[in-house]
C-alpha cells in the first residue's frame, strides 16, 4: 500500500497537468497530420489510457497520423479547449458533452460513443455524522467544477430531497473544486462529504477512512448511466471521416480488451500514472474502482437525455429550453455505430 505522502505528490502532478492541459506528446507535427485527444487521469477514462498505452489507437489510425494527448481534470476545461480548437476529440462526462453541444456554434460537438457507465459515489468524511440525505442540512459537500457531471448529480439530488445549496438560500454548502483539492479538504476535515468519481471515491474511502454512502448508479434506472462519453469537434470529424471511423474501431477494440483483461488493465493504468504523473495507486484501489465501473461503448442515450433534463431543471442549459436533436454521431463507415 502506498503512503499518503505519495498520493499527495502524485496529486500535485495531476493538478499541474489539469490546469495547463499539458500535452503528453512533444512533436511539432502540423494539425493536419495529427489528432488531438483529451482525457482525464481517472480509471473511468480507462479506454483512452489503455488505447494509448497499449497502442490500439495508433495501430488502427496508422503511422502517418500522430496522436497528441492532453490530460485534464474536469470536463468544462476540455470543452473550453475544444472551442479554442486545441482539442479534436475528447472523453468527458455527459454534462460537459451536453453543454458543449448546446453552446457551440452550429452544434459543433457530437457524441461519438460511450466509454463508461457508473463510477461515481457519495463519500462521507469519517468525522461527519451523515447517514442519509436527512443529515445533509448544514453540511459542507464537495463536487468538481460547476457544470461538471458530479456537480449536476449532486445538485439534482439535493433538489429531489427538498434541499438547496447555500447560494440559493438553502442550508447545504456546496464547494465546486477540482478533485485533488477535494482530497486535500478531506484530509483537513473541512468537508463533510464529496460526490466524486473513481478512483477518487475509492481513494477517499480506503486511504482517508471515508464511508461510501451510496453509488450514484443506484439512483438510476437499471443502475446504469453514461458517465464517460467520447465526443468530437464536428469540423474535424467532417474533414477526417475515415480517421474518425478508424479511431472508433480502435475505441471498440479497446473496450473489448479491457473487459476481457481487468488485471492487465490495472497494470496499464498504474504504469500510466507512474510514467506520466510520477505516482501510482495500490492494486486494491484500482481493482475496487474498476469494479465500480462498466466499461462500455454504448453511449446510453436515454441516460444522456435524462441528464439533460436534470441540468435544465437546475438552470444550467439556459432560459429558452434545449434541443438535443443531432447530438449523437452516426458513422456510416464504422463497423460498429454509435446509438442514434
């Protein structure tokens, strides 16, 4: 088992990479000869991590195209980079995917495929007396950046249970901060709980003695919801249809490999953390975190639409309603197609 100081050192690296959107590729190849891919250093993003580290992506798209990777810590940061034309395709949660589609000019963001279902939990600090939602009053709850997938889920959960965040005149203080900062506040005992994705949820549980009050999937029909989606910039997709088709093939291939090789997936993920971020997690943490996820290429459209309804009720989708028509990309060249 690694020490907590090792976790903190690794987390510092993630913060730096996340804020800067640091590229893990150093080539000066022109944009026309590359595909710029964004994802998070989380086990929920096992598909891009394994796809890159095992060479599935590179083998399928060919040696003439370079894959430039950027590691972030929140979806809204990714969407900003996609709007700024510094990212072509990305793995993000449904919240940023929906906002990206609705807020981009000419609906310039499409959902290409699913990548994961589930994998978020509510973790209670060991010194906080939270045993159910009835104990949330007066408590300090953390979630990642506002508009992030876990943020929407938390605020919707509060609303469904007759609670409001403090900034809306309610009694629950919601902190919107990056995952590494949630960890830090948890260490200091300055938050009572956190709605957070894997592997952070398991880290708070196993390393900091947090209590997992519930898994978010328990709140969803059939206990499944799209937690990670593959999205793309439409301009890039339309200019590079065969490349996108090849990438989607490699995406499906990677999903199948992960589901057939959980132990190897853990090794690949830990090697990624060690080589790129200078840290690693215990085997137990990764195994538990991975078991709390379903790695799937199905974008689970019903859950995406349900998530949009929740975000809209919170006022996150504007004042004039929303329309998700056309949000799912249909690849006529791919062997397997995204749901439409």
